[in-house]
């Protein structure tokens, strides 16, 4: 099994090296093309002036995705909800099912 893992790792490493060589040898890296490329200032001007609406829409979609991801990650298992209410998790997991009984008894004692 370790031989397969080692062989796969070496194969992926060689593949990445070949891929990097092919990307670097592409004609898009010629210096003549780089002279006509936009500067960072021109790029920022285009994003915030010419593409302002698209930037706002993209930002809104990304914000919605982050809010949705945080909602999906929430952990609402009973043990965590009890921990939020009480401040600590009891060692006796059987008491979690009887949490309502414990709180009712403690409320009756407080009333007396």
C-alpha cells in the first residue's frame, strides 16, 4: 500500500513539473505582449468604474454564500444546545434527556 502511495506522489509531482514547464513556455509570456498590458491602476479603475454594478452583484453573492455557509455549519445537536444554556456539559449524558425535568424542579424550588 505504501508503494502505491509513494508511486502516486511521485507521479503527481512529475505531472506538476511538466504542467509548469508547459505553462511557462506559452507565448503569452512574451515581453512584447507585456508592454501593452494594463497596469494595476488601470485594472482598479476598470473594476470600480466600468464594472461597478458587476462588482456589487458579485460582492453580494459572495456575502450571501458566506452567510449560508455559516448557517449550514451551525451545530444544533442537543448536547451543544444544553451546553449553551447551562455553560458546561455534564458528565452524565443521561441527564441531558431529563433537562426539562431538572429545570422544572429547580424552578419549583426557586418559587418556594
